[in-house]
């Protein structure tokens, strides 16, 4: 009986830990993207915007890069995948 309670408490702790990591992971990825966009707008902003405008026929400006990278980071954080493998002995 005591073993079942230990497994239940371990499962509850694991669920809370997974939820906490999920809640913290997405904003960290998004704000990392915003920081990268800010640095890119300083360093290669004009060249990057001209390339994006030529490819997509749009009107990106270097001032828009941080928010663009922020959005891409937030969307990309939703699609992270992990691969697990179980090997039978």
C-alpha cells in the first residue's frame, strides 16, 4: 500500500514539474528570438530586410525584425519535438 502512495506522489510531482517547465520554456524561446532579432536589426538588418522583401514581395523594415523573430520563436517553441527510444533487454 505504501508503494502505491509513493508512485502517486511521484506522478503528481512529475506533472507539476512538466507543467512548470512548459510554462517557462515557451516565453524563454520567444524572448530569445526577440533578442536575436534585435541583434540582427543592428548588424545585418538592411540586408536581411531587402532579402525578405525580395523573396516574399513584402515591406519589412529593420525595426520590425525583433517582433518578427519573437513571433517565429513563439511559434517554433510550440513545435519542439523529442525522440524517445525504449530498448528491450
